C-alpha cells in the first residue's frame, strides 16, 4: 500500500488518540484502533515479526525488512502513541483528579458509540454469537469490579509481566491496559517511571509489552481469520462490560493513603442524583460530544472507503 506523508501524519494522529486512551484506566486503545480503521492492519503488521524476518534482515538488509514488516505504518503509529503517553500522562492525571465526572462522561459517550460501530462489523448474528457477547460483557464487567491492589510492586519480573498483560488488554477493544495495570498495582510505578524518566523501569515494561504484543497478536490474527463474527461478538461484549468502569458517577467503597495521596481501590456506579455536585448537564453534553465524535469518524471512514 503506497501512502503519502499526509497519510502517515493521519496515522500518527491516530496513534496519539490510541495513546491518550491507553493512559486512562477504563478506556482501550484497541477500541480507538478499531473505530479509526487501522485495527486489522495493526494486527497483521505485528504478525510480520518472525524468524523469517531475521533471516531477511541478515540477507537483504534493514531497508527491505523494514518495508516487509510495514515499518512506516508501525513507526508512525507507535511514534504517536509514544508522544501521547509521554506528554498526556500528567494532563490526564490532573483532569481525572480535578474533573473526574466530566472526563468520564466524555469517554462514556465515546465508548458507547464504539459499541454500535464494532457490532455493525458482524455479518451474521447467531445464538452462539449472542452468547459470546453476553460472556464477553460479563468478563469485562467482572474485571471492572475487582478491587485494585493496595500496594505497588516495581521489581523487574513483575514489571515485565505487567507490561505483557497490559499490552494484550490494550490491543483488545473494551479492555483497558491502564486498568489492568491498576488492578495489578503497577499503574503508579508505570506512571512514576514515565514522569521521572526512569529508563530502567520503562525498559522492563517495554520488554514485557513486546513479548505480549508479538505473542497475542498471532492469536488475534488467527481468530479473525477463522472466527471473525464470533471474535467481534465477544469484543463487542468486552466494550459493553467496560462501560461500568467509565460510568461518570461513582461511590468510593475502599481507598488507601499512599505517600500522602488517596488511592481508590474499589468503587461502584451510582445514580447521578445520588451526588450533590453531579455536573449532570455538562456531563450529558460531553457524553453526546464523545458519541458524536465516533459517529462522525465512522461517516468519514465510510466516505473514504
């Protein structure tokens, strides 16, 4: 596929959007990749990394191998993700601490619209696919109500494991890699490593991410090739179940003080009318904005196709 510099800039912007989503515990970068139309190409490109490419690198050189693995696409996308994670981590941390209801409302509308988008990709609905959708919803919902770990761990083995598990979640629509890090107690060490430019801890997370990405992408590619409708059904379920995590109005059930800061371990969704300062009107507007943004992106994508 021949692309212009403008095309790669657009891919860079999509990477920035994916990175922004991955920073927020509860929103999946995989969802952004899916609705922006690059999900299949991302999975296919990642699967190009194998032993045969090492042989190609040795025999034919870097440039030929780089093109064979769709290197310009991956470079543009992951550059965007890197820019987003490094630059927006502090901003999203501030926004979530200062305006949690408004931030979650925007993402709730965005994810709600993405459910419609992903479900529309299913060519044929069967009873089995409906069951998979329900199972996927139940799994994702259960993940959202698991209490997060109170203590954090920054050992190399743990960071590699956390990085591998989180990246698998990040490329799955509906399951948030950042939230998986939060559940494992690795979210704070990961953010601290980025904020403090701790290259040692970042490298352990990156090693885990590479291992998880290369292995899990093969599974996803096989599923899409052999059981596309069933895979899309369970992914739609994942996104539906994740809505509980990003519901804007929450009641804290369990929290802990760490280094003078309050860390929420468990919370539950409640009615907005159960909160005095619920920002209901602005929250609804932001949810509609998020919802409309996905619909507009879908329409633009359809016109381009």
